[in-house]
C-alpha cells in the first residue's frame, strides 16, 4: 500500500515512513457492494474500519422499527471504534450506501498497534469524540426541532464533511435519496419531498445529477438555528 495514501488519514498522518511500513501488514482491504451490511447492532466487535472510498451509514431502528441514520461515514473517516476498543457489541448497524472499500484492522491487532503507537489512541479518541457528539446532536434534533430545521442542519453538516465549491454553489458530493434524508432526520419521505420542494422554491438548494447543491448557505443557517 502506498504510504502517501496512509498519510491522508488523520490516524496515520504524523507517523514517519518507517513506522507506516511497520503498520501496513496489519491493514486488510475489504469491499462491500451498495446496500450490504458491514456489521449489525449487537454483533461481536471483530473489526475497526477506515473508509477508503464510498459512503457508509450508521443506523439504528426506532421502537416502531423505522431506520434512523445517525451518521454518514466518508472517505478517510473511521467507524466501529468504540465497540472494538471497549470490547462490547456494536451499538448500531453499518451499511454501505454505495459501493465501498475499507481498510480494516482486527481488534487484536488494533490493541497491538495502540500499544506500539500511543498517538493512534489520541487520534482515535478525537474522532470518536466528534462522532459521539454528532450522533447525540442528531438524536436531539430529531426529538426537539421542526422538520425544516432538521433538514437544513443535516444539509449543512453534510456540506461541512463532503462539500465542494462549484460555479453553481456548494455541492454535497454524495448521492442522497429523499428516503435517505427522511431516515437521517426521523421523518417521512413525503415530508422530506415537500420540504425540498419548499427549499427549491426559496432558492436555497437545487438538484443536479442526483446530488444536492446549496445555493444559499446563509438561508439554511437561518432555518437551522
């Protein structure tokens, strides 16, 4: 594996080349087709994952059996870390939103690497802290905020993670169906469709090639606050 690629990942970017070379044998590549379950809630924590390409959604089921998307994991992000480090079952499901490639490290090997490279634990803790805060905010917003505010906040959050400036506006560089959005904010697909129609009429967003472009970021910020 090219060490220059590993340096694009926060966990490894501060390691010198000789240490990266020592690390590489512990990394295994795996691929998951779109809609494939990577792990399920309650399963034994066998692997720690880093996304190379594609997108992964972290989900839970509500009491009514409805899927709620807590987080979308993008390239270079980690997932499965809390369960692996604490040795308790995965607390949620992980599903490939599109064809996805990952690097994964077995629990036993991760423990060895953390012992060998103490800075890894620091970077893992930082990312896990951000992830837990984000998931908490998602659940809080579902409970407290009106749907328009929840969808506006979601679009801003996704734009901060996978946004790309284009001549037409801020592109959210991932394909999202109205059902995906509904699952992320805890509403119905019909409400999601109506909200997007309203946002388009207000000039806040447009759609192109199945992706969302934010035309008026400040307008979304006002709605989300």
